C-alpha cells in the first residue's frame, strides 16, 4: 500500500463574503488556514 499526499494539489475556494461566522469576531480567509488542519462542522436547522 502506498501513501500519497494531496497537499497543494487542490485549491479550496474562498468562503462566500456574506456567510455568518460563529465564535470569531471577523471572517476567516483561506490564507489564514493555509498549512493547518481544518475541521468544518456544518449545521442544519429544520
């Protein structure tokens, strides 16, 4: 079994400018997250 790194092969899009952020006082940019492990938790209210 071989391991393959996908780092730097796929560029994530910027977050939309009109989204609402929780637990932060300002929007976060992709540049700030570069090189970090990021877990996104999407909530849906029914």
